[in-house]
């Protein structure tokens, strides 16, 4: 392995990031290459076992000839995920992955449409009803089914290609992320807007946010920090993908550096999620007070509640979508594309995420004033 551990690069990190953009690609990619190269016995295109260097993309996919054919969907026996191109042999996961991806496309299209067109019109309300009645009621449950399938998936099913963050990322980060998405959706479209969604639901959402905060603080922090240190991050439980993987009579090496870098960006996401959860909890409390006519200077109107809910819902989707789009192994999917398009640097995702977040960023003045009002009562 030729990588320093992330915890030793806290201060040099910014320096390395700056140089990765200023220096020529051949040098810059070597500065913070997150994907380890391992020498191992691999079956080539002819079916022979040969000793070769295996590369990993940042999506965790082993770059072997067989896997590359699968990623291009040239292997009829192993279907792949729609965006990440990770092989999914489990039929239920493949189904719910497709539902989730198409749901994200539909939801993003509708929200972007809403952002671009005039607000408060009958058409605006009608489009909102399409989202609240036509998309979210099936999209959110399907997303949680996919999450549960990912967490409890048989580890042997991952051996075709290690996943982006395996079950540890699903448990440490996606759980609070998913809980916050549900709360944001209720803030945006249901809470104190529908007759059935009143104080009782508000109290339930407050409890959900408290669980999300505690989960991120305890589970998320431990798992990601432990993985950054080179540990397993599993609370001493569960099997990891390389524990019993033997290739050509040799035990597969542990790809700890890869997961150290993945954990480093997940830890950043955990801190960001913690801030969002704390802010949303405060919003929920103020919304409850405001529904009874209280709140004072911190009174939150329905329009403000709806707007911040929609912005947070879109921001969460843009964050995760930008990361997944970054890690698609383009140089494998599209023959002839240069090697650098198979991103092996986790922090390149930040640039993609910023682009995906632009529809939210343009509202920065309103967001800043609302955050000030919620946090300091101004």
C-alpha cells in the first residue's frame, strides 16, 4: 500500500487539495490517491488465473477484466445498478435500486421545476400535490426497503465487487441521512398542512430527529473514526467482505486504506448531518409553537416551513447524487475514455456536490436570514 492514513493528514489535507487542482494530473492524482493497488491472483478474460495488479475505483469496484465486462453490462448473468454500475445479483436489491433511482430522477425534476417557476400559483400548488401524493408516498418507503436490504445483505453477495461503503457506511451515515430526508419531506408537504398531520405527528418527528442526532453522535462517529484509524468499525460484530475471501488459494488482502479514505469523507458527512439534524430539531420546535399562535420573533410561517423543508430535501438528494455520479467508473463504462475519469480520489466528489447543490446555493441570502431567525431568534 502506498497511502498515508487520513488521520495523519488533518492539516496537510487542504494543502494537498489545493495542489491537486494546480498541478498536472499525473502528479496531482498521486497526491491523494484513495484507491489502493493490490497484487493478487485474478482470472483474466480467457479464464486463466494470473498474478496481476488490481486497481480499485473510488466506488470500490475491483478493476479485473471480468468485473469490467460486468460493469459494461456485457455479462448477462450479473445485472448492475443503474448509476453506480455495481453488480447486484440479488433480485430484490436490483428492483428497489431501480425504483429508488427513478424516484430520485422524478423528485429532482419536479423540485427543479418548482424552483424555476413562479411560486404561490395554482399550478405551483398542483405540482406540489404531484410530489406529495404521487412521488413521496412510494419513494420514501422504497428507499428504506433498499437501505434495510443493503444493511442485511449477505456479505458473500458483495464479493463480485466491493461496494462503495458496504454495510458500515449504510449504518453509520445513511441511517441519520434517511431519517432527516423523511423529516424534511414532512416539513415541506405535510406537517400542519394536511388535516391528519398535526401536533401528534410533529412530536413524532421531533423524536425521530432526536434519534438521528444520537445515532450520528454515537454510531456514526465511532464507526467512521474507527475506520479512519484502520479499524473494522463494526462494534466487534459482523463479517466484512475480505474476511473469508480466498482467490486462487490465497487469502484476499485487507483493503483498509480504501475504507480509511471513504470513512474520512463519511465523517465530514456525519458532522454536516449532525448540524442539519440539530437545526431541523429547532425548526420543528418553533413550528409547533407557531402552529398555536406563539413563537414571537421566531414565529415560523407555513411558507417558511415549506421552503426550508423543500430546500433541505433537495440538498440531501443533491449531496448523495453528486457523490454517486462522481464515482461512476466512466473509463470502464465507456471504452476509450481516459483513465482519470475513473475517479480514485474521494475529495473530487466535493466539486460535483457543489454543482449539484447550486439550485439551493442561489437561495443563500434567504437561508442565512432564516437560520439566524431560527438559531438566534432575530
